[in-house]
């Protein structure tokens, strides 16, 4: 493995979320890496049809499939609800494109959705004077997540999502299309709010000047920290964690694992997910251990390993707040918007959704969080409208959600 492939794992770690907007904490991605973007086309329409779990599953599957395709490399990624943005070494492009073709096939055949996938070399973005910055944020003793900064990500996304697509970014349609979604799990019930409302929140600084943008995010983060309090509005708690029972809906996981909507492989995957969920439900209720699953320790680790807040040139959070806190947040963001400092989007729901990547029940698991009934994707409609008033329809990875 070349030195470049160790890039992300060699970065210094941040341990305070308040530091993720600071310029000095970001390192430039190597020029021999690729920006990869996946996006569910027509996601807003699918959500309006009540298919948000399907859209959400494909966003998480994008990360899981690529991580499984390159298991020896620690890949930076950002989950965006209806897709994902990742960085991949150019040296592993063949494996990456195989997985992306497999993801497109899965979206068509198992979900009847179109997943746009594209690849842009970091070197091209650098030649155009755009930045591709990456930071490493320690979420828990077990889990590290990537944070992104720079206009290179939004430039890559625009190229991949334009109609007709930029042919240079497209993944060749012919070739191997195998994927592994080992570790993909969708077994938890929607997590109801404990405090009053789940907010899916997106905030974009208006300034294009780096220092001014950093100052804006610093102020936003400080104010949100003050409003949210010591627990940061974490949307997942022991009280809210409930695995589905024998009559739960395991169709999202079954489709992802089998690649189909019916048939013996689908039935097998559905039955397996149901069996594991029922066993897990008993173990978490009793605090006992079996098959490597510690019913007492695992839920505590899960809460620590949640991907409920992130930064990728846009601040993204899914938080559980009281109605008074929600009012304070919205009033603050509205004032900042009226002062032309930020654009923002908020979506309110009664619960959060969780999709899981579980490589091991002891530490090595990550849990992607989004608001139910639209979450990030519907918050982005408001954000996109405000950005359009600046003449900027896209900013940051996974912000310019397709509203077709």
C-alpha cells in the first residue's frame, strides 16, 4: 500500500466538535485521490411518496459498499441522507467503480430508484483553484469520522449531478458490478423525541472568504452549544433505543442484502434480520451476552458512535430539543440570515431514523442518523431556496439535493 493511501488515518484528531470549522485543522487531500459522490435522483418525490427509509438506505449503502470494497483503507466519508460523499485513492479506482456500478444496479432492481454516481479527481479540482480539505474528528473511543472543508466538494457534486451528466465524471456502465453490504443493518425502530421535537438542521455561511466564513461558523457553533447544553442535543438515548420485534419491518435491510424485492434470497435476508433483531431485543432487555453481542455494553457504545453532527463546508445536525430550544434556534438562525451571514434549513419531526454499519458488536460500528419523514433532504429545500437568493444553488457535499 502506498503512503498516500494512509492519508486519512495519519491525520491528527480533533476531539471537540466546536473545532471542526477552524481552517487550521484541515489537511489538503492528496492530489492522487478522487472525490466520489452518490445521489438518489428524484429523492424529494420519493420522500413525498413515503419512501424516505428507501432513500436513506441507499445513502448509507453507498458508504458501506465502498468501505467493504476497500477494507484495508480508512476512507473519509460524509453521509447526507439521500447519498454520500467520499474520498478514494486513485490507485483503487477499479474497485471503487465496481462497487458504484453495483450500487446503481441495487437502486434500480431492489428500490426502483436511480442512484447517480460519479468520480472527480482531486487533481482536477486543485488545477481549478478549489480546495479539498479533510479533518479527522474523534467521536468516541471506538469511532472516527471525517469532516470536509473546501469548494472542491461542491464543484465535484455539481459536475456529477448536472443534466446531462458530465461524461468525464460518469462511471463506465459496463464492467463488474459486485458489491458487499456486509454490516448493513436496519433493525431499530424510529427513535422518538424525548424532549419535544427532532430538528434536522443545515447551516451554510454566506461569505466566500475563508476567514470570514470560519468566524461565522464559530459564532453559530458557540450559540448552538449554549442553547443545546451539555448533551449537545444527542437524539439517541437508552430510553429511545428499541429494536424491532418479530412483526417489525425489515424490508429495507432485506432488499439491500438480497438485491431484490421478492424471492428466496429476499426471504432469507428478511428472516435473518428478524431473527437477529429478536435475539438482540432479548439481550438488551436482560443485559446478557451471546454470540459476541453484549446486551448491556452495545447500546452504550451505539450512542457514542452516532453520526448525528458533521461539517462539510455546511454544518449538519440532527438534534432532540425542547420546543423552547427549537424556537431559540430558529429565531437565532433567522436573525443571522436577515443579517446576510448564513442560509439555513430546518425540518421538524417526531423521531429520528438510524441506519447502521456493524463490522463488530464490540466497538467497530457506526450509526447514521437522520430525521424521519424527510430529515436532511427536506431541510435542504429551505436551504436551497435561500442559497438561490445569493445566486449559489449548491454549496458543500450533499446540500444541493435533487428536487425533481
